[in-house]
């Protein structure tokens, strides 16, 4: 139970970031398509269906952070005439992990943003 209580501030911070993202995207609702494209760039995909236009964005955030890689090894060596065997356990820092995915689809009707949906854990 204590562990769960310790995680609550972290979960709340994540929820706040998601709410901030939603508030930013909601700022485009009611705006013309040209303002959306000026703000987010050219969409990755555009589809039209039943009088509505859908603009799909794959937002790629900057840096996913370093990756930690556990390792286990064996070694052999000599020092001062004696043979030495050994084993070791380590933790290495590798290259950057890809940033978490974030996709946003805006629905437009008559050239104005009507709504949006987001998907992925990287929308912050």
C-alpha cells in the first residue's frame, strides 16, 4: 500500500502532462486547417470520408533517454606469474532509446478543426 501511495505523485505528474498536451491540441478546435498546418506542420496522412477531412500526425519527441543494458562476463588473466579466473556482472549505458510514440488525428468539417484524438504514451 505504501508503494502505491509513493507512486501517486508520479502518476499525477504524468496525467498533468497529458492534460497539458490535450489543452494545447484543443486550442486548434474551431480554427481553420491552415492554422493547424502552420502550427504542427504538414500532416503525415490525410483522408477524406463522409464530408470530413482527417489530418493524421505522428509527433516525434526529442530524446527517449539512454538505455541500460545488464551484462555478465567471464575473464582470465595472469598477474605476477599466477593465473586468475573471474566472473563479473555489470550495467552498461547504451545508445538512446527511441522516444515514446504519439499520434494525433484531427477531424475537420468545412475547413475547420472539429475534434482530435490522440494515441500513444509519448503525448506530453
